[in-house]
C-alpha cells in the first residue's frame, strides 16, 4: 500500500449521484455530530473547529492521477469519514477542481455549519450541496444527531434555509429516518414543515440500510418509506440501497488492493458495491476480498441478509 494516505476513494456506486469519486477532507470520524445511525461508527473527535486538515495541493495531485486511470465519474464528491466543511480549505479545493475538470462537484454535508458565513461562502462554487435534516424538533435532533456543543437546532435549520436561498446550484436535502424514533407520521410531519421552509430542489428519504453506530438503530421498511414520502412537500426520492447483483461488465484489471481498502474504510460495502464502483467483475472482487480478509485488512459484518465489508 502507498506510504502516502489516499484522500480519494471509489468511485462509489450511488443511487443519487451515479458513480461518485469521493474525496475525504478530514481525519477519520472528525465531525460536528455523533449520529446514532452513522455507518462509520461513533465519532471520536467531535468538534466545531475548522482547520486545514488535508493539504489542497496533495488532494489535487491525487485527483489528477486518479482521473487519468478511471472511467469518468458522474460526480466528484466531497464527503468521506467526517464532516467535510470542517476543512477550512474546502472552498479553495472546490475552485481548484472546477478549474481542472468539468466533472460536477457535490458536497455531502450534515449542514451543521451552514449558518457560518465563511462555510456558506466556501461552498458557493459547488454544483450540488446535499445537507441533512434528520429531525423535526430540538429534542429528537439531540437524540439522533448528538451535536457538538454550540450547535443549536434552530440555528442549524436557519443556516440550511438561508444557504438554499443564496446558492445558485442545486440543494438536495437528505432526511434520514430511524425506525421507532423519527419514523412516526407525526414526526415526519414536523420535518415536512421545515422542508417547506427550506425549499430544496429535491428531498431524499433515507434510512439505516448499512450497519449503524448503535446496534439498536433499525431501518424503516421500504413500504413505510413510500408512505411517509407522501407527507413531504416537493420532489421526494427514496434513496434505498441497491440490492441487485451489480456490475459484471466494464472490468478494470488494474485495481489495487489499497483502492478496495480505501473504499471500505469510508463506508461499509457489499462485494457488489465494490464491483460497481471500481469497475470490476464481482467474482474477482470476492477473490480479492477473501485474501484481504485473511490478511486482516478487511472484515465482515451482516445487516439483514447482506454481507458488508469494512476496514479491519
């Protein structure tokens, strides 16, 4: 594996973004929230302090190299293993990416810092911003998102709303529901009032399909998501995970083991996810994963009837 840590991962197969080449801007689990449903586990560094965590020049060098070796992705996505807006260089990075390629830039953020002028301004060059709203009131916000001290529910919502009004690109609002906590129609109706206030281009309804931080977090069923989506205003997408057998075409023979490990470090993946994202045959992925599992680089966890691979 390369001595220099890769800040890129994927491309990741995404129902909403197609093939998304991810860029990780902060150290693992550096976040403003400690969400109960997070697929990467508990937050180990909960903070509001913005720093230049990752050098922009280093990211750009890796990005130029990666784009030469893969099929063109649908998006370059700033996300990763923590809250990307905590990186004080995110605005500079967006500008540098836009100068070097016409691939659209998306930012996946929890939206917790959009009330800060410097954060909102730094994202104005992106094509798409996807913030999160997981609760309709302060009590459930604290229970589900477990925010850093200094982030209030009301200020967070107002920040997302003001950013959406000012942003010239598209804002898609992700609403992540937890069964038995925020899945009651009355709770979704509270969220719907805030969605009407924010007025995103789309609302994306999601739930805990992947292994969550807390073992008692359960996903909302597909049928219930369909019913609850009718309570939300505007265009609503249900971003349920893919369950098909993914890709067996477009095989890429040069995929390195560290690319596979880098991907599962950022999100739990099935073998089919990896095959689709990295352009490999699923049989080859399974062989490679078996070797990596024996060597301790990856391990497995089961969620429902699906096996996910995570970093060892």
